[in-house]
C-alpha cells in the first residue's frame, strides 16, 4: 500500500488544483470521487489477474499469456518506457513543485532574499537538473543494494509523509474554521488588500470566478486525479516478490487508491474553504507579473502562508517533498522488474535479466533505466520539447488493455480461468469480466479525453507521436527478436505457454 501511495504521487495535487481554472463549473471533489471509483475497478482487475499469474513483470506477464505475447510485450514496453521517462521527470517535479515552493515560502515569511534565491534556483534549469540527477542516482544506488533496503526507507518516508499530511489537514481546518486567517497573513506579506486585489485583477481580465456546477466538466476534470490515483496498480510489477500475493495485491492497490482518494478529496475541500474558491481560481489564472508575491501560486505556498510560521511551513511541506521524491523510486522498481521478465522470456538480450551475485538485484536493468532517465531529465530541464504530462497517453493504452484482458480472460483462456483462484461467478457471469467491463468504460472515456483535452497537455504532437512510435516500435522489436532467436534454435513461443520462472 505504501508503494501505491508513493506511485500515486499525492504531491501532484499542486498542479491538479492549478489546472482547475481550465474547467469552469467542475467540482474538484466530485472529480476525485469519480477517479477513485474508476481506480477501484481497474485495480481489482490488475489484482485478480496478478493472483492468477503471480510473477514479477506485472501486466506484461498476464497480457502476454492471455492476449498474445506481442501485445503483452508492446503494452508492457510502453508502460516501462514511460515509467523510465517519469523516473527522470519526477526528479524535476521534486525540484519545481517541492523544493522551490518551500524555500520561496520561507524567504517570503522570513523576508530573506537569500532563501527566495534558493527557491528560484530550484525552479530554474540548473537546479531542476541537479536535483533530479541526485534523485535518480540515489534510488539507483539504493535499489542496487537491495529492494528490501528501498522498501524499508519507503516505509519510514511514508510514516513521515502521513504525519505531515495530518498536520496540513489540521492547519487548513484551523484556517477554514477562522482560527487562523489566511487573508490577513497573505496581505501582511503581499501588501495591503492584496488578497482582494488578486480577485479583482482576475475578474477584470474576464475570468469567471463563480461558475455554476457542471457534471460534464467534473467528469472531464476527473482526468487529472485519475492519472494520479490509478498508478497504484503498478505494484503488480513485483508480485512475484510478495509473500501473500492473494491478499497483498488486492488490499494494497485498493487501499492505496481509496485512502489517497479520500485524502485528495479532503484536501480539495479544505483548500477551497481555507483560501476561497474565487481566490484559487484568480491566483492561478493571473500571469506571473500580476501575482503580488515572487513565487508561483501553488497550494503549498498558500498553506505555508496560512500557518504563519516557518517551522510549520517546513512540516507541512514534508509530505509533498517526500512523496515527489519516492515517485522516482517506484518507477525504477517497475522498469527493472519488467526488464527481468522480458529477459527471462527471451524477448530482449539475456543480460537485462542478470542479477548481482552479491545483492541479487538487476544491475544492468538499473543502469539502463538510470541512463535513459538522465537523458529525459536533461531534455526536460534545458528544452521546451517535453510537457509535464507528455507520457500519459502511453500509460492510458496499457490501462485500457488490462481492462480488456480482464473482460476476455474467462472466455479466451477458459481452462486456465476455471483452475485459477479467481474463478468467481455471480448469476453465471464471471466477476472478473464485470470488473473488466466497468474498468474499460472508465479507461476508454479518459483515453478519449486525453486525446481531446488541450488543457491536460498529453495530446501534443510529441506525445501522440511518441506513444504510437513506442507501441509499434515494441511490436517490430518483438517479431524481429523472435525471428532472430528462432534462427538460433530458441523457441520463444513455448515460454508463453506457461507461467515464467521467478
């Protein structure tokens, strides 16, 4: 469940709230609830399929055995490719959305130009690259020394993050209950009547600060929390290393999605109650030149200002920083376990399945992931080619494919399904197929939204071209490597007729 928490990356709530301005009439809380419900159906599909195929490598393993080896490899490759992409990019997120707001807030509160400069450095090109590189190397080192060490550090980071989230909720509740006054604290730092001035400036520029509720816009906005909450399913990648896979996967995935869905919903409510819905919409819609503070109008900046205390600012920032930090670690777990599974099945060079004799960790897979992550980080830090959410279309396709796999498994692989521990039926209908159908509806809707939604940003030409190129490139690789292996006398197809060794 802690792995799911970190992969969900609750810290993304910073730019989720920032994006609210583009969906007039949307309810952030309603969108989070819709995303959570969809996530439970999707996670249950992943969990039940993994219980049937309890091996490391995740969705690649069960898709290659149920649908077709080439489909399984292409979808698994797409997921791993974009996980490596975010192994690098999340290092930038840590710097931009975690470290920069912390030091900027402290600089504003303490009237320290030095602290403000540090915040600006973290938000700049060099700071982003250096911070991201440090994160990439840190997790490569930790996971090279053993995934057990990684999970121990993740557990303690999760405890600290949980305490920080609780402190943040208490702080926001005190503001919403008028024990602390955000408006007066903001005005004290930004200037007399600055709070009302922000609202006035946005309204004068034509921003609608009081839109009526729209369910359609709420459903559209659910794209944002969904592509945070749904990533708890990625824990299937180390299913072969879980002692109790039947209990661990279904409880861990759904526990992470539901608990973080509740946390996200509560924070949305409190952000609006504490800072004011009109102010949130106004502050995020204004150009930087018209915002009265030398920092980006993120909710962690406002939370620090609301507390009115530097120590409280640090405590309330810990959960954002730790979660953004550990997202990088979770992505590395996925990519390396996928490479091991591919290597065992013989669809990539065997060296990618090699493990260290001393630490029993996938040395070559870690090195490949590190190098590629550094390249992505460099492109993101020093060019405008990549957007924050460039890779999300590449994730949507495997999510949808997993839902389809759950739907057809009881019919396509009837004997395997009947002998599995998840051969449950209600009125003769396989439970797995029902969950798959509902999950497919959710994933199809949000995939369509990804292609249509300019505000989300995953439909840029680069994103679409890369998503398609990665999928079809993987298909070409699979058939070419399969042909090469067959010429060498290796019958790869036989390996897909059984569950791989672990």
